[in-house]
C-alpha cells in the first residue's frame, strides 16, 4: 500500500498540535536595567534577583500584571516600601512574601501559592536577591498546582536560576504534602 503524503502531513500536524502544548516554554534572559539575573518564560512569569524600584516601571511596560517580592525587609538593598510604592504607581499588583532561604517556611509558600493562583496576577514578576528563591517558588507551584513531575519542574526552575539543593529538597517535600487536586479533565504527571 502506498503512503499518501497528505495523510502523513495531516497526521504529523495532529501529533505536533497535541504534543507541543505540554512542552515547557523556553526561558529567555533579556537584559533589564535595574534587575539582576532576569529570566522570563514566555508570557507567564519572570524570575529575577535584586530589583531596584526604578526597574518596576520597565517590568510593567513588559506586560507584567504583578510584582511578587520574596525578599526579607532586613536584606541589604531590599527597599520593600519603596518597591511597593513603585509597583502601585506603575499599576502593578504588589505582593511582599518574605521567604528565608535558610529557614524556609510552609506559610510563605502557602501565601505564594495563594497569590500566584489569584485571577489576574499573571503574568507575574517574581524576585528575591539572586533568583534562587523566586525560581524555587515557581518550582513548587509547577508541582503543587500544575501537577508537573519534580524532574520536569526542576528543569524549568534550574533554567530560571534555582541552584540550591536544600531548596530543591524543601520544594519536593512541600509538594508531596500539599499537592492540590487536579482540575476536572486536567492531566497529572
């Protein structure tokens, strides 16, 4: 039996249409004045490190709807109040969720999950001082809310700046004990 090129092309198109939506989005690293280690995933989120209040207007121009700071108020250069005012002036939702990398808490992750799943919060800019805590929170969200496997979530989080093995272990344990039910018809890895 001869193969029909039109049928083969149609079959390939169907396979790609089904396979591509489940693929992780590509991480890019465009330079942003006033942001250390800026990493962006399509139009969903970006993770970054130390961010000056003057960079917040640029974050808004890039299309972000919210600014989620994980910095402790006591960190050098955190400027939490100034950043909150800059976010408000730029028209961004602002969330300050202090997250201590040396003493990570479930309560901080709970607040982050609540914030990141609030309708209208995405695209979200998530940052800390170097990007590790921000990408760790995204790692946890991918497992808890989106039901990604730890390996798949870690691959994306690593590209966003996650580098601390202890944070990875914390994230996996949090996800194991806090995984949300899948949405009706949603795929679970």
